[in-house]
């Protein structure tokens, strides 16, 4: 099933019951996305920042690890990773994790309505290897520790107190995505035999207590699924992924993104993007590099993922060609940008400004291949609404 059809149904208010008809039952699942002409055209020559972009788009450097953020007195953190944007009056804030261990944490950059940097500061300290995470509908940033028995920390993009959320489980956390319809937070696990989880808060908007559940399915790449409670979310003495019989295994969970009754997440071990249709209770592959017709997969090393109101997914690469690729609602996958001269790095933290006109992301190790060489960028241009 094309995502355009699914999203259109969500937009016009199609109920979950409607998916019990021929749209789902007896119909084959769609083939994963295939290469084709992207909506933004071919990549041009590398710009002054070494980034290849389509016509009409420009890039600038926002911050560099170990250096003062322009216009502020704040030194940007090493190994920038997962990120998100938040509305701030007429401007916005971009938050970014630091994937170092120890002393990971997260920082933020504040922009005014013209996109000028007006501040930068620390929002989380003294944590470990903060990789990805996710924004909540109540404007907090969930920063996830990618270590064994790691925690989720709920942070304030404006600064102040950060709170460890023990009820969300202790495992090798990667990313999080909030679903206001089912009042759930979806969580990926960066293990070669990891699981996919959801956390159901006792009270929506308060993550201090709730129920951690794991995704269960009996088929390989598509079918129906259920959720089952994880008996012991603290992961000791038995890890969370080994507590529920029949929990589906995923090879290295990475990015996670929710929109319109669907959650997408990536697995780096097998270069896949998974699509979970929550209203229908089904899942399938949105992309698999091994199933690309004719070889030459444009997207490898799949990592962080975000999306736009047009239904496009933007997936960044850890390795590969150092690209961010777009997967369209018509199931076409194509490069959107490519970073040159940084083959020992990975692209992290893609996130759009609230108005959708600017894309933020980082090259975690930059040109040096070291965590102290991270570079955070902004790309501006005519993104599809």
C-alpha cells in the first residue's frame, strides 16, 4: 500500500474500522520503495561546505564541536547526534544530543524568526552516550542513552531540570516517537537482536509511571502484530528484550518517526525502514536495500529518520555515501543531499524547523573522523509542504 493512500485516509478522517475492508484483507503488501527521480531533482556540485544539494537549496554551518557557537559564548558539544526542533515564540530551538561516554548530554541552539542564532546552552549533563531520542507533544526532548541498561531522560529545550524516566525501561535506547492518538511513546533498541517497544504513560503528558510493552509478531517482514507487557522494565537480571516469548527481533533499531496513525523506524543491521500501520494493526517494509530492483541501492547505512507534512520521509546514513535520502509517499527513494570529504563520519539528527523551510542535521565526526570534529548544519530551500 502506498503511503499516500494511507495518509490521505488519515487526513479525511477515515476510521480504524474502515481498514477492515478489501483495502487490507486479501490484498498483498506493497513492495518496498524503489529508486527513481526524486521530487527535488538531481544533486548539484558541492557547495563551499562540501554538500551536494538540489537546485534552490543552500547550506550553512550552525556549530562545530569544541568551538563557540556564533553569536554566543557556548562551546558546542562533541559527537552531535539525534535532534529535534521546538517552537519558541516567533523563532525556534534546535536540540542535539552528544553521543560520548561519559558526559554525553544534550545542547540547544536558539533562533529568531529570521533564522539568526540568538543563544546556545546545555540542557542535559552527566549522562552516557546520548544517541537519538524524540520530541513530545508537550514540548520536551526525550534524550536516550545508547548503552546497556541505559535510561531515557526528559529534558527542557529552554534549559532547567532534566528528569530520568525509569518507567520507560532500561535497555540500549536509541530513538523515541510520540503518538498522541494512542497516547504512546514508541522506542527503538540498538541491539542486533533488539526489540521495538511502546510506553503507555499512566497519565498522558506525565512519564513518571506507566507500562512498557514489546512488539510481537510471528512473520518476517509483514503481517499483523500485538503488544505484550514487559514484566520487568528495569532489565535486571533479565534484559527487556528476553522477557517476552514471541517478541519480534530487529537488527539494530535506530531512528523512529510518527505521523498519521503510522510509525516508521529503521534498522541499521539490515538497512531497512519499517512501517507500522497502527490503525490497521499491520506492519511491512517501507524500504529494504536488498530488495532494490537492479541493484545500486541509493540508501544504505540507514539511521535517523524524520518527515514532513507532505508525507516525505528523510532518512540519514551512517556511512553509505553520507547522504540524506527521501522516501516519497509514492514509494520512490532518492538522494536529497550528500556530504563530501567526510567518509569516516555519519549523518545524525535530521529535524525540520517548525515552518518546514529549514532542515537541521549533523555530521557526527566531520572531516576529522573524531567525535571532536562534529559539524551541525542547516539547509534552507523549497521543501514540499
